[in-house]
C-alpha cells in the first residue's frame, strides 16, 4: 500500500505548509489537513496496534467513527490520549505519538499475543485466571491491566481552562451536510434565530468530498454567511440531547492551535435550549466483514474518496473496491479519474446499469473480497463469480450505511430498522424535532435538500443541486465468508465474527449480553462502525429478523468529551461557592488562620494566641473564661419571622413553647423533623408581638429556611406569617467572658446594659452612631456573654470599635477551635452530636418538649425504639489516664465488656479543658446519664489504644449557670 | 456442562470448532415451582444459587421481564466494600465481602474480584474523627481498616489536588485494603450459570403481571407467558419494587430514583484504588479495561426514566476534576442511569411481607451491587426457613414503625433533603 | 428538564429543590396526642410512597430564585412536566 499527495486538488491550502511530528519524526502537511490525511500523504499507513491482539492497524475512516488510528497528542500536562487522527486538525508543531505498542508500532513485542489468539476468544477472562488459590485474580490482574488501556494519561493537572455557556435559539440544526444547510437556510427564512453546528472543521459534510457539487455548496455557504440570523459553528459537536430540548454542544479550540493563549478556553460547552431541532446528522459507512479486513490499507470506501477529493491524497497504483451497495462506486469513479486502476468486487449479482457505464474500471459482479493478505503490498483475495487475487495499494470497502441515530435516540425513542437501506432510522420524533437527509435513510442529494428545506420550515425555496438523484440499492451482507483468518466487526476491541458466534453458542443472545460479553462497542468509538453489524449477525444466528433482535441503547455523549469541558470553571477553588463572613477580611489581615467548615471559611484561631491551633485555642479559651473575648458568629443562620401568627407558627415548629415568649426575650429552641429526629437548634428572640428573630446552626441554615417556607406556603397556608433570611445580610459577634458587660459599656457608652435592663436571655435593640444594633444576652460558652447582630456592612467597623474600646480590658478575638472547646466544657451540643440520628431525649433535651401542644415530630418521636431506655444519649467523659489521649471516634465499652462489636457508644467531641486542667469529652452512651460515675473503656483500635475514662455530667463547668446570670 | 479452566480453554483453542456449552439454558416455564423468584438481576440470581447450594431447593424459576442482568447489576460502578458502622450493616456487608472473596471459585466463573483497596479522602479534622469512628467499628468487628495521614495519602494517590487552590484540603483518609471492584456483568452470568446447573429455570422475557393471592397467602404469579404456580414467591426487582409490590397490594417505604454512572476512555493504569471523597458523594475506580468508572449522588427526584439530568452530570464532573485535576483532559465516553430504590433511612429490605409466602428484597439505595452475595445468601435463608437470618433481621419493613431505622450515612430521612 | 416557576417562568431544574409527593395529606396540626393511632397515620404519611410510574403530583421550590413552593404533575415514566400550581 502506498499513498501520495496529488500535485493539485483538494481543499487543503498548499500555500500554508505545516510541520508536525509522529513518534519524534518530522513530517509536513498543509493547512486543511487532518493528522490522518497528512500521515497518508506522507505514506505513513501503519499507525497503531489493536487492543487485544496487537495487530498492526492503519487508518480506516476519515471521521469520528475511526476505531484504529488513535494517537497521543502533545506532551507534559497537555498530553491527550486516544485522539482519532481523523478529527485532529493539522496545526504547526503538533506532536503525536502512536499508542499501545512497544518499542514501536512496526516492531511491537506484544504482537506475540496473536500467536495465543485462539485462547483469547470472547469471554475467555471469565473462564480462567481463577486458580490456583482464591485470590488468584489479584496476581493476574496487574498484567492484564497493563496490557489494556490504549493510551496513557498524565498525572499532572490540566493547565487549560474551559468555559460554560447557556444559550437559546429558535431552531438548532445539527450537521451541515446538504440537508443541514438547506434546513438552516429554510429555518432562517422564517426569521428566527438559527444555530447550525458542525463537528468537522468545515461546513459541508459529505459535500466536502464531492468536487462536482462544489458550486452548490459554495453558493449555500455564501447565503449562510450573509444570513444575519444564522450562527454557524464548526468544531462543535452536539454531544447529547437531554429532557425538554436541551442540547449540549462542545466547541473545540484546542485542535486549531497548539496551546490556548492565556485566558482563552480550550473548549467551550454550551447548554442550549432550542425551540426546535433538525437532526441532519448523516450516516456512517460500515466496513465489510472478511478475513483480515483490519490490515493497514483496508479502508472505508467513502474514506478513500474523502482522502482523494478533500485532501488530495491517493493510492499510487491499484485499488480494489469491495461493496454490497451503490455508493462505493463514487470512490471507484473518482479514483479512476485520477488514473488509479480500479477493480470493483460487488457481492451483488445484479448491478444497476448506470453504474456499469464506465469502462475504465473493472466491475466484478457476484464477487466478494474474502481475505486480504500481505504486509506492505496488499493482496485481495476475491471469491464468488470471479476467483482471483489482486495485488493493490488499497482496499476500499462499503458494507452499507448506518444513519447517525444517536442523538435522536437519547430522548428515549428507539430507532427502527429500514430494510431498504439495511440500517436503523429514527423511530419517530418528539414534537418540535425533525430529521433530514441520510439520518432518515435519504441518500439522494436533492431529496436530502428537499427534506432539509421542509424540516427547516419550508419558508423559502432552496436551490436544487446539479444532476439527478439515483436510487440507492444494497443487498446487505453481514456474515463473513467462511475462511480462515480473523474477520473483524469491532476493530478497536478486536471483536471478530467468530466471537459473536461464540457468544451466540453460549447463550449471550440479547444485544446487551453480546456487547458486554464480547466488549463490542465499548471503545473510544463506541461501536459506530460495528454495533449494527454485530446485532445483524446475532439476528442471523438466532434466525430472527433484524428488527426483532433489538438494538443497543445509544447513550450520550455522541463522541468523547473531556471532563474539563463538562466541569467548566467551577473546579478547584471554585468548586462549590466558598462562603465568607463579612468579617473575613479583618481576620485575614489580623492573624486569623482559617479552617473549612462546610462551605464556610471560618477563623480557626489567631496568631496573637499562638502559631498552632493546639497552643492558640488554650490561650483564647483562657481569655473567655477569665477576661473577655470577641468571636465572629456571622455564619449562624438568621431568619426574620413576622406576622400576626408568628408566635403560633414558632410554637408549632419548635418542640418547646414560643406562644407566650415575652417581647424582648430570647429562648433556646429545638426543631424536629416529621420523623422525630432533631433537625436543628438555636435561639429565637421576640422583637415585638408580631416579629421574631430566629437563629439556626451554620450547617442547617438553608434546610431550616426551606422547611419553614414549605410549611407556610404549602401546609399551613392559613397562618399569616412571612419569613426572610438575614444570614448574609447580617453579621453576628459574640462578646464573652466575665468582663463582657464592661466591654459593652465601654463600646456603647450611654446604653444601659445592666443586668436589670438586659438580663440573661434578654434582647435590646438600639441605634449606635446611626446604626441599628441588636444586642442579645446569650451564651454558648457558659460565661457572661452577649451576641451583637447588625447589618453586615458595619461589621468590621463595629468589630474594630470593640477591640479599640475593649483594649484596656484585654479584649481579643477568639476562633472556632476555642468556641468549640468552650461549648464542650459547657455541654452544649453541636454538629458532631446532631448527626441526624438523635432524638430529643438522646441529647438530654426531652424535658423541653411541650406536653399539651402539638409540634412537628411529636407523633413519630414516640415510636417504641425512640423511647427505649438503652438508646445512646449524651454524657460527659473525663480522662482517667492523663498520659493517654481521648480521641473523637473512639468506641466506648463498659469496664468488663469484651472489646469487640459496636460497643455502647462513641466519643463525639474532645477537648483539653483549661478550666478543669484535664481532657474531657462529650459522648453518646447506652443509657446515658444513668451511668454517671462509672469507669468505661474508650477503644481506638486504629491506633491500638485502650483508654480509661469516667462518665460524668456533660455540664463540666458551672452546671447551675451562675456565670450566665452574673 | 463443562467446567471452565485454563485446560478447557486450551482444548477449545486447539479445536476451534468445539462448541462451548450454553452458559444457561432457555427453558419453557413449568406449571409450578416450589419457589418463583421475580427478577433476574444480581440479587434474584444469587438467591437462586444459594437456595440450591445452601438449602437444596432447586425446583425454582427466575422470571425476568427482559434479559438477565438488565437492571442495576449491569449499571453500577462495580465497587465492593464492607466499611459500614451501623448495627446490622456491619456484619451483613462483611459477610458479603467474604462471599465476594470466594465467589469466582464458588461459581467457577471469574468475576474478577479485585481487592485493590478503597481510600476515602477526608477534608477536615472533624471528618477524620467521623471516619475514625467508622474505622474503629470495622476493626472491632474483625474488618480491615486503617487511617492514613495526608503524607500517606499523597503516596497512594499522587494525582489528587494537594495545592493551596484545592477547595478542601486533603487531611487524611480511611483505607479498607480488602475493598475493591468486581466485574459486574460476570456476577449475573456466573450466578445464572451456577443456578442453571443446579436445575433452576431461568426464564427471560417473562414479565410478572400479577400475583395470585388466596386468603392472605400467595399461590402463584400471572405472567406474560401465563400463570405459574408457586409455593413461595420472592420479589427481587430493585428499581421497580413499588410497582411490583403494588400488584400484591403492598405500599412501601420506597421511591425510585435515578443514579447516574460514567465511564471514560481506556487509559493505561493510573488509578490503582477505589477512591472516594469526603467532601461530596463521589467515587471512582479504573476498570481492568482502562476506563475510569465513577458516580455521585442521585439526581434527586423520583423517576423511572433512565436519562439523567445534565446539571447532575456537570456536578459529578466538577467533583472528578476538583479531586483529581488530571481527569480534566480525560474524555467521557458514556453516561447512563440506573433506577434505584431509595428508602427513608438508606438501608434495604430482606424480609417477609404481610402476605404469607411472599418475600421482599429491595430498597438497596446506593449499595445494591456490593450487597449481592450476602443479599442472595440471606434472602435464600429467609425464603427457605420462612424466617430471617440474624444478618438480615433488621432489614424489615416494620422498622419505621418501631423506630429502628438504620441510617448509615447520617443524613437523616433523606426524603427531607431532596 | 425545565420547570415553570409560577413567578419566574421556565427555568432549568437545577434552580429548584424537590419536595416529594404532594398527593399525600399531612395530618392536620393540633391532632397529635399520644395515641398509637396517630403513630400509624404519621408513619404512613412520612414513610410510605405510592411511587407511581406515571403522573406524579409533587412539590418543587424555586430555591435559587423567588423561593416559591408550588406543585406540578410530572410523568415519572417520561419526565414530562405539567403546568405549575
């Protein structure tokens, strides 16, 4: 097989030579080439090795269906494996490497697999590698994994960026062949916005390979350019059709230049909402199945024609065209016109008269290519009416055409078999969808144009192309001739006709079993050339008509799409919005060290107190226990509840009573889900008869808000209540410690914050320096403490004001670690205890629940096992072995228990208590406080630790709450 | 039936015309069976295997409306593991993993059980505590588990994002070395072949259209191929459990949701473990063929369409690229959806029903595949003895009435979280 | 999938939060005492689902928009969505 570049012709730009390398060797092509066409022009025909048998492979097609000619492109972090050379635009400096071969495609040592080929029948993996011992697969698997896998990816992060767009149009036309062009022009005549997308580098589809229709094509392209309401995108693939007319498009920039310029996207993904869709997706030629049909130099007939007409690349001497249908003759005629000697082996005994008219080619009716021999020069073995062997450079084969019904099937409408074309066509269309051209089985050019014009709305006439359509005829041949030698159906996965026969014999009859058992259609090409042949062969083996054998399910994407394009820019640091408190910048500028808390970044500790969290939080805690500290609590959920029925509403959603809460007073409340499990806790303050200010935990803020809205809008629509989230609009800061009141007095001179005026759980709204302030006397730490809430805009000003006025008291900020430790000392539950498995009683809060009133979760919290005495409930622990550690996640056992199984509970939170000078913990324990005083064992087998501890009340400090009320 | 072995392969290699026998027969349904299993998926086929193997019950039919393995056993991400911390789950899934370990031998069918280990990456110190609890319970129940610190994770998974730009830091991980993957389709075929050899009739393209119930007792099923009498009837149709149970008059704590799964182009080995993420529900492994296989959350609303929403696809791709930045250049080849039963607490049912001699297996949520062997094993026990085994006693229908939920994920009744 | 918010018009489903089966009747507030009868009613309401393959009346919230809760009928076999209410 030898190929050469013709001195003229094709759509390449001969004034723009392009240099590229394959496996380090330099080659030249032209702008307008694909990598595949440039390689052929350089007479490089052996470009890969097959997956299983490592058989030498060449270029089979000229499009996205390519199973063989896969390359690894670029180097380093931009390495891209498994790219079909047939869709890679040739760009200057392109580096490509062959794959799945060592040391080279010419001399691949794994080619030895071919000798063992009889062993590698379909399903052979399932029948062996089981011995000698139970885990034997773990021995074999690494070898098999290494042998599989085609190209290699790099571990390096992708340096490129990807963009995501949303778009809308009136009519989307997918495919820019004759039907698509006609549809787009026709639709544009209707005045709507038309989007025409083409996966190829140029508009035109099959017409790009038909020089005789170039006049028509150029005229239409001119009209498209001039139509202000048509946007035509090349390099753009419609990868999938999703519910409600959403089509996802991927536009590739990366194969137009080597590296995207800074700021430029490598690929752009568009989620397009189309009012109407015209599918003009064309058809893909099928190979013929005969012995050694995978030899380099055996190609699809249409690809031979495309390389000739579009790229000016031709076989040097003789070509054999093997076909069972009419279309391959076009390739034969065009080759002959270029002086190539052509022999057509047509398996049909009757050949339409108009195809026989040219005497420059030899046509052998009733004759099939049954085998191809040779390595560099091919020898096509013909059998049937004529029996001979022809030495040639290329075998162009055509087994008929498979309409591209992938996208039309994504919506759930199965394709149906059309015997006239021996292919599957769309089984119908959803409203607003239509199809035109080859996808419908319409292979005549003018018929396709008419169909396209009609699909586009038919508002304007589209000029006809020259010449007349001739009818299409095919006599399908699915099974290979009986002959020694592998006859491939799926080239990429090395699935042969024999494999399909084996699968049938073993009972893997359904199309899905066939695919899964043989790995048919599982490659990068997803079986675009093979699936239909395989299911037709299976139908024949089962003695069923093809339409009864079932089709495979077509799944998106139509062609492979990089995960980067799908993810777009919401990755890395932009994955899930990072939430920051209004005080974030202050923390960052003043020694705050952050920690991720769910979506939030919170100040963990401050450098003033130490350089590690372990050292810093101890100092920060000390500040709160003995002086005064300030902490950012802006992340709490904050909800404004207003309306005449606000009190009644809260009385229903909280387990405890809120109906009689006096104005100016706050109350701690707990909410349950309908199932009786604790949803959230927080304090809610009555601002007026009809207004409440609710706070929620940071983690549940969104859930609670949505839940309140649900109840008000759908269930208790008679309640006159409105809720509004203030979480982002308001900031909160806690002022805690014995000197907290003094700090407030210094900060707000003239405001009476005395215990009489603002007792524990009291609320004071006032204006300071023109800014409304809400001052709540609440404590999470157990100390005398306040929370100040105000508009987020003034948060930093007020914070700095506190630090300035409180400097004489030693007021300094404390972070989340100290906050969490303070609450452990006080026995307040938080996220680690509220793990959505606890009841009210588990948390020691059962007494809060209203006896008389109804509230959410009341019925189901009374289920038998929710009330069982052996439930795990909240206790405190004290470490009994000071040289050891208590750890979160340790499993608890009674002193004499055998240390195995699930234990009697586990440690939720641990801290070093500054106040008590020892390690303490909160835990959930079987039977809870009944066991106070007992010694238990904390097992942490992950570190081989067993530690003794004592069960105590979780209220480690100030259980009477004297400090709160100070 | 010939045994599969290297020897039999060689014999067939030497004589290419020697036919392999059918992996399972295609019998006509008989008028009556001792046990009729509704659903020829992984669980139904496994149940038939263990009914025959453990209980000597072989007068059994499996009725499958399509082809066997057409449900979730052929649509999952192939992960097997036993890192469960809640009561009954721990023992059940460990039993399953032990059965997985011997499955290829048991079935004489290579299910490619690959114990490559699962690494769950933690993203905060608090999460390390949560993982520690799980790992400690595993160890206390004789299951392998180890905590890894950040440095150890970097060695095992060098391709994660350890940069300061990462959304969440890698703090460490919990690792179960015995976890891994299995070749999902092979599990269905292997169980089918074994059950068939024991005499079980596998009847494909036979849809159950109703139950014959007399005096509160099931006596047979109506099918698209006629009435079939049965001593006992066992439902194993996860994904469509509500639909089938409704024909027997049952209303269940189950909603059908779509879970999507994804596979990329084949690559040379690069990911050597099952990798999961603590930041989001996300899990990925590399198949023996080389494709990266991964998944995330359900789409979030009940549906029987096997088409996923693109927004969720983006979400999962964002997870992949954020956790493993190299995947950005790897191309997705195929995505698909499976319909899974979701129960309010995320745990399954293997139990008797209010109808006598009618049994239920379903509600598998995210864990159907890894449960397959133990599910079949305990379901067979439950059917044979008309009593659950200790391993599945808590997987009962009445646990919500009792307040005995098994909330493994700790997300609460997920129907509030949709 | 696109849902029509009664306030904002048709939007991609990713802007919405699903709220489950809307055909189930929540037991009226104020009727829960301590009896086991309530328990059964609430159990059925919270834990049992018709889960039909076909039309399904359900709640959605336009959570990333106007936050309106509404109901619509969606066919769970096709994801075809009806008019919101």
